[in-house]
C-alpha cells in the first residue's frame, strides 16, 4: 500500500505538468537531482526512489589469467570503473576461460589455453577470492597480480600489500588440495553453463545477459555503459565528464578464442 501511495503521489505531480516550468519530458524528471529540482518534483522523486530501491549493475567477467585481452580489460577498464562506481556496480570474477577439465579417479584435472602456468594462476586467484570472501578485499589483489610484469610470480607480494593476513602458504594449500580442485570445478561449471555458450574471453555478462552489443559497448566504454544501465538516481561519478565518450585507455581487441 505504501508503494502504491508513493506512486500515486508521483503520478499526481506528473499530471500537474502544465504548471511546471520544466523543459524535460516526464520520464526524465527523476533522472537527476538537478532535473527533479527544476521540475519541482524533488520530494516525489526521493520517495519514489526509496520505495523502488534500484539494484546495482551486476557484471560477471569470465576470463583466464594469462590472456592478454582479459588482463587489459580487467586492469585498464574494469578495476578503475569499479573504483569509481562500486556503489552501483557488483563484480564477479570467474577465472577459467577456455580451459578444459576431466575427471581422473575422482579428481579434476585441468588443461589451460596458455599452459600449466595459467592453470596454476587461475587456481591461485580462485583460492584468494575464496579466502578473502568479498570483492572489496579480493579485487585489489587480483588487480595487483594481473597488472604485474611478472604475473606468475606476483601473488605473494600482492598479498603482502593488499591482504597481509592471508599467507601464501594458505593459498598454496588450497591450490594443491581438494578445496582448490573443487573451487576450480565450480568455475568450470559456471563457464560451461553460460547461455549463450562462450566463444572467447574476456566474456562479459551484464545483469544476466551477454550479447555482442553489450560486449562491444563494455569493451569500448564500460564507464558510460554502467552509468547508462543503472536505473536509480545517478551518482556524482556518472556526472563527471562525458560518459558517452570513453576516457579510459582503449581496450585492445585481442580476444582469446575458445
């Protein structure tokens, strides 16, 4: 009932449009605080937004740790955009990519596109994310690893900087044990269960959807795409500069094909 009354209040305000000195169409009145003020519907928009809480944009990145295109997107685009827009952007990272698995005597064995080092690093990143538990703690570590020049040897120093309570010994215990094996199997199931089936990595899924249009826009201008797709009142970060133009370094279009 409360939601209905709030919606009714907004509708009444919209119906008084003839008395408002507002140059914006009704569908834009609650798109920003400035427009709401100019159109004299600030209170109605606040109540409408609070009664219809907007969900963050959910982005899943399916990648493999040694794919150049994956590293470029994660380091040069995804992490900086997440830093700016983490209030409206949820990130899930799934390191597996174009790997393959097979069950040998009850244990999963993995073959990776870029060799054993990639399988090891996929597993390391998976165990790091498992132990740290949330993206706020784990993403800086993953970013540090993927942005390092010697990526296969960067984990310990990155842990010391961003997650000093998590030891390399604990991570490697996960990597070499049943826990890491099962965690990587779960990544395999998530990746192989994608609809449509992934054809390459990085493979980007936004709000449960993957299309070539979304993929292209995410690679070209993730910042603008997230701001556009968020349906709540835009945060200040979405008002800085022109979100229709990518202000981040251009993503190399090198994809690692399946």
